C-alpha cells in the first residue's frame, strides 16, 4: 500500500515564503523551480490563479519582462503600484 504525503502549506503562503527568502523579487521560472524543490509542482493555471489573487490582495506585483518572462515582486509596506491609466 502506497501512502502519499500532503503538503500542509497553502500555495499562497509558499510563494510568499519563497519571495521573502529571495529579498522580495523572483522570476517566474525561478519560482517554479523553488516550488518543485519544495515538492509542490503547480500547473500554469494554478500559478496564474494564485498570483492574480495575491496581486488583487496587494501582496505582490507581477510584471511582464518579455513575452514569456514575468517578474514577481513582494510589495513592501507603504509601496503602491498604480494600474494602467491611474497615474
């Protein structure tokens, strides 16, 4: 009989912990590698959903560097990002 281990840390918390270890900035492919090293592989859809939720909550800011690369940045207290057209 094969037993599986459940990861008890939510994906949101895992992403925030990884960002804190990396001084608040990471590229998406590095984030994926870190999640896989923590035995938490995620699909594109799962990662996009969590990053969008974190961005809506004002915890992270996701910006596109190139067509295929994204930069994820932890928002520090007192720091704000304006949406396009809000400046």
